[in-house]
DNA sequence: TCGCAACGTGACAGTCTCGTGACAGCGCCT
DNA sequence: AGGCGCTGTCACGAGACTGTCACGTTGCGA
């Protein structure tokens, strides 16, 4: 799996470390120290994935992410954000800007590579359209919409994020803590049982469309999303 | 969440403080004063996480980290480094060696525990073992599912953990005490005979699928999981 | 062959988990 | 201000799961 990764990061030490790890994982690394350099690097050939630092000189990573999403050439390129601890609270707005995943500094290279691979795998799975379909349910990432066949389903923000996470991480059990981490964002204090309630609401929203059994309870562990019962 | 943590630290005061905090957080603490002791402690059963002091007599923590990464048994075990203030600049080389996180001294035990939990959660999220198949039985770790051929088997939490342990430690006999340790978690008080009952339940759930004889009784010792009768 | 210890089995009551409905607080729009 | 959608929390109850006991069976050494 040879892939081209664009690393947008101004701090040399982190850049070098990342480059070292990615090359070891058989990936090609392109550097950009700031947003302008990133945009010009992309104008040539879009990479397979962009690794973006949250804090950049000139333009924030979030802003750049939005720009990249707006441009057709790069709208479909997965983006992973690098954030320092304490910046996590903006995870939700980041996810809404179309960022695919977050890695919080300090991170281990092992974790980084694992996340990158996961995101690449997912990107490949949804064929680049940004929408995922399974079990009669379709979620349109860029448009923030959910369909059951042709009819659109009205869905709240949290329910949407939960469903989106599930559909991008199907066939796998997650604990309530993990779901809080991933869907609510790492730095919030909410009861774990709150997850149950949102699961319940999501199930209730999907039920009228004959979409039962998609969200399964894994007793003693958490929940799982899967098209097969 | 009962976890085994190996603490590699030569300074007694820090070691005791850490041990106290971790035990309070329901973790089992193994201790090693230097690199050699650490390696020998690991040779038995690898822990779930290693807490490593940067400065150690004989071998630096970094060196030890590399050694651990190189060895297959411990390559996946998360490592957290304890560093004194001012040693931070070497963070990059540490991350290159595959260290998962840093905690800078002086630290609060609360922070330490939080970091440990975070790292454990991430390590667990990275999928771990994937799926294992043997003797016509397949267990899908990430999805938390068990199959006999194509049909899924309904299974309770404890039965699942027991089966999972057996399939990851097949062809070897375990005493009831060992099973309680590994499957129930070390800090619980249950009768040893309880193991028998769960073995029985597991056998019973597997039986309808023609999966007999997978769990064998080793009279006077305990039980063993094996594909061959 | 006998007797004992180890193991299998069924039943049971307590505990824990999860689903569910209700409710109050909050931000937003009219 | 009032209505409305959304969210987090709580309390309750059904059902699943668990640990333990009592008793039946089996294997093994004397």
C-alpha cells in the first residue's frame, strides 16, 4: 500500500518524526510548513491523505481544512488533524468541517500510523463519494444528510455524529467510554449512560423506516453497528 | 477494567506513590528497579502497559523501550515514559522508539492514572488481535462476536471473555486460580468452583454447534482449550 | 473393589445491565 | 416572553447474567 501523505506542520521535530514513521510504513511524505505551501503542493497532484497541524502560522488548520474541502480537487482527500492537548474541545467543529480524524499530541508514531491506515481504508471503502451505504441506510458526509432508500431522515446533531461514527466504524463493538471519546469529544464530562439514551433515540429515529437491528447491544461492553444481525 | 502495569522505576518514593495510585484505580502493579529486572518480569506474561522511567541505572529507559519494541511479545504493549522536567527535548526520539505518551515529573497521580487509562483505551481501540479461528470456531475480537462456521453464537460476557482467553492461549492447561486471574481480573473474590460452572456454561453454548471437546478437563489441574481432543 | 477427591450438573436468588419514559435546563427562533 | 428542539440525567422495571450451593458422576489410588 504505497500512499502519498502531505504533512502540514511547522515544527521541525514533529515533522521529522512523522516523516520517519510514515516512510517506515511505506508511505511517501510531502512537507509543507504553512498553509500557502500546502496549497501549492496540492495544486500539482492531490495526495492520498493530508496530515494537518491545528496551529499553523498564518492560517489555522481548521481554516485550511475548510478551504481544502471547498476545492473540488481536494474535497475528497481525507484529513487528519494534529492537535495539542487542550485544543481538543474544538473536535466537534472540526468534525463538522469534514476532518476525518484527530490525533492528540503527544502521540506515538504507532498510533499515528494506525489511524492513518484506518482512515485510508475507510476512504477507499466509500469509493471517494463521501457517502456510505449499508443495511439500507445511506449517510452523506459532505451534505450531512441521512437517507433510508430515497427518503431523507430528519436527525439531530448528536444522533448524526453518532450514526456517522458507527457507519464509518461498522462491525465493531465500542464501549460507552470510547463512544463518548469519539462522538462527544475527549474532554467532556458526561455520564456513560447518556450514550444509552442517544442510542435509544437513534434507534427510535431509524425504526419507522424499517431499519431495526442495525445498532446492536453488546451486553457488558457497549454497542456495535452492523448490517447483519 | 483490571489491568496489569509494569512500573520500571528505581526511585522508591516515586514507585510507592505510583503503586498506591494505580492500585486504587484497580490496577495490578508489578515492579522492576532496572532494565534487567524489567525484562525478566516480562518474560513470564507481558503486562498491559509499561510505565518507564527515563533515567535508569545501567540502561536508559529509551534503550529499554527500543528493546521492548523489537521483541514480538512486547511489541504491542503501550509504553508511557516518566521524564524529569528538562528532558523533554528528547521527546521526539522517544516517540520514534514507539513510546505512547509522556508524563513529566512532578506529576499528580490523578493525571498519571488518566493518561494510563487514555493510552489503554487507545491501545484497545487499535483492534488488537483481530480474529482467531480454530477447531471450527471463530472469535472476532473487535466485533465482539463468535461464529461456528457461518452462524453466529449468542454468548454472555463472562463466557465470551473466557472463550477469548482460551483461544488466545490454546494448547495449554490453566488452573482455576489462573483463569480467575486472567478472565475475572485479579482483585475479585470468587470461589474457584465458579470457574467450573462457567466452563460448563460455555461448553453448553458451544455444544449445539457440534463443537464438543474443545475445552478439556485436566484432572487435578484445571482446564485446557485445544482443537485436538 | 472400595472410598475419596475431583468434577459435572441443575436450580436459585441476588445482582447488574440495559431499555424506557419523564423531566428540567439550555439555546434559538418567532 | 413564549414555544420548540435538543440534550443530559434520573428512576424504575424487566430480563439477563452471575456466584453459590447441593447433589450426582467419574476417575484414581489404596
